[in-house]
C-alpha cells in the first residue's frame, strides 16, 4: 500500500465526511428532495470491509462486490474459437490467495465467494465484470449453475474480457452486442445489458456497462434519471472512473485516454483507442458522477488491485481480483 492510499484509508476510517461544502449542484437545484446532508454520511474502509453510515439508510444491510474472476474453463464447443481465446485461456490457470498467499484457482475462488456471500446473508451480490476471460459457453453455464444453487440475489455488469474474443473482426460495440446476445444474456436476468438498477432497502444500485471505456448517450440519461429520484445511489462499473493522479488504466474519463496512450491494443488484438480520446458524453458522465449529491460511492474492478480515491467527497473503491479470492464486504448502516 503506498503512502497516498494509506492517507486516504486513514481519513476514511476516521469517518471523513463525504459532503463537500460547496454550492448546490444542478441536480439539487432541479430536485429539492436531494440534499447533501440527507443523501450522504461517512464511510470507513478496513482491508476488504467497507461501511457506509448514511442518514437515509433505515435498516442495516450488506452486499458483496466481486470482479475479475477470469474463469477460463472451456469444452469442445470452444474449439472453433481457440485462435481468439488462446492467450486468455492461459492467463489465470493458477493464482495466489489474496490473504493466505497459498496457491488457488479461479473456480475455487468463485465458489468460496458465493459461500461467503451466503454466510454473510448479503442482500445483493454485485459481479462487476471480467468474471470470464472470454465468452466460453462452458464457463458461463458453470457460473449460472453455481448462482442458481447459491440462490442469491445478484446483479451482473460485463467487463472487457467477458465478451471479447481477441483478434476477432468487428468493432468493440459489435462484438459486445454479439456475445452479450449469444452467450452472456442469461446473466442479466431480463435486465438491459447496458444499464440496470436494483433497489435494496431504499438504496439504488445502478449498474452501467463501461467495458470499452465509453458511456453511451442512453446510459447517461439512465444515470440522470436515477439521480432525479433523490434516493441514495451506488454506482457499479467494471472500469474505474478517472481520479486525479491515476494512470490511464483508470480510463473512463481520463483526459489522456486516446490512441497515443493505448499500449495494449496489439497484445489484446483489438481496435486502438480513438485518436480524439473520449466522447463528449463520456466526459460529461464523468463530470456529473462526481457532482452527484446523492451518490454514496462507486465500486469497480478491472485493474486487479485494491484502491481508494475520494473525488469531491465521493469514494471510488476498486476490489482486488476475485481470481485470487478477493471481494469487498460492504455494509450500509444508519448514521
């Protein structure tokens, strides 16, 4: 843990206020139900345990957040796609447990995470992307079976590897749409793959697919509609949102995200990032998220490292990879 992260963790654990002393945001001006004092409280972070103390929460509840399991099990149905799945099929064959450092395996880690979620009696399991290393039918069916057996309420948002066959022709939008429709669709349980919302005890968990780093106009409008409810929100995305001082890996909204900074497009055999960088919609989304008065926090994965940033009083917490057994145990408590 570096000094910067330690300082942020210390502030959080001390109950740092989430409400900056600034003028009312446009959302507050439009909706009198939204107030900084009523929508936010404080938070604390200890290892992989997160606690939100919120005046709007009437009854305690907890959720579990997991990302980046990178399941790679495949069978004969995947044979025609080996030229596109070969690299990622070898990427996480064996891992080290994030706590014990003992050898482990992504399948075992996922099952242990489900067992933890059940024993903790979570009211939502948030799977925030890259549960798969590529859209293997065998791996997706395996996860469906385990989720059905666990009988847990869950929400799923895709990561960039979940739908990506490396080197397969097509734009990122086309490939995401194709493999979402043909393979991943059951995991959305009838919700839109691009955006959805689940309400748990008055808190709205907003899932947005930013798995190719951009936000679409309909996703921005969906987010705005959730803000207008005035209820406390939690945003679930795969790729973290840009925070000052972070690398381009925190790429959603990063001002330097463009073709010149794309170091991995050849390795991942995908289209290079645009020369012009992010769309105006993505930049607007980033700006509005960190100005949302009723947003309690953002949860993400993608970078395989635990991190915390606090932007305008809003915490963004990234979980370590579930391929190592990691997850976030998140409690919501009345302030």
